[in-house]
């Protein structure tokens, strides 16, 4: 029987740098992958939403979530991972605080869309086409996620147990945080794991 703790690693509104840092753990990541069962990690494993949804609630020991919440798809995944996980780690500045994507909160959504799809000097879009939530592509009806007015940190959407800031978090802190949270004496909930090891 496989009784290794199950973990999920997932990014929301993120650049991928936090996931790259996990990969940069190198041999330590291989050792970690032997000690735990990584069941969700879209960067490295074929991701099936249905597989995650079918897991019993709280069956994951740990969810490591990077990135901010900017749209309804991010929120849905954050809520799903929260329901399936005993412990949620907000990994990186974006998940902890909004990070670089949070700078978008300095401008209204309408201004951002106007710039990105029309006014920026590098844009070639004479018809000012913008994405629509409901559209058709190759004969298929698509529904895009709702783009929120605001960028949210993870704890503004779901309960977060631990915070690991950094952009991305330094490798030693990243490894120390994961080992600490999966160990017998995890730090007090709500901790900022700036010196975890
Ligand atoms: Fe990228 Fe930095 Fe955000 Fe991590 S915290 S997803 S490295 S921008």
C-alpha cells in the first residue's frame, strides 16, 4: 500500500518562476519525489481536472500554490485545492501578496484592456478585437474565465496555512519549507516561512 503523503503543486496567475525553482532543486527534488507522491503538478505531469475533483476532501497532505487570483478559473482551482488539501502553502510573492501581477491593481481593468489590445505601441490590432467570454473557435463554443476587476492574493480567496514569500523563494527556503510542513513538527499555522528549515 502506498502511504506516502500526497501533494499537489499548482500555479494560478504566475510567471512559472516558482515552479522553475522547484525544478532547480535538482537531486533534492528527486529525493522529495521518493518521499511523497506528487499527484498534481501540471508542469511535470499530465493534469486531469477530473482526477483532482475525484479525490476525497483533505486527501492531499499539502498543496503548494503559486500565483495570484486574477480570474474565475484561478478561483475555482484555488477552492478545489483548498478542499482537497490538509495544508495550503502560498508559495512566492504573487500567492502571498499579489506580487508583480498585483501592480495591475494600480489601474482599472478597462484601462489595462484598452492598452493591451489597442494603445500599446507594439500592438497590431486595427479592428480593436478583444477576447469575449463566449466565443466560437474552429466550430466549438468556448467560454473564457471571468477576468476580475482586481488581482487577489491567495488568502483573499481561500484560507492559507503558511506563507513562503520571495520572487521566487530561495531554493534552500523552498526545500526547508516543504520538508518542515511534511515533517513531524510543522511550524505554527499562519507562519511566514522565511527561515524554515
Ligand atoms: Fe513568478 Fe515571482 Fe510570481 Fe513566483 S512570485 S510566480 S517567480 S512573479
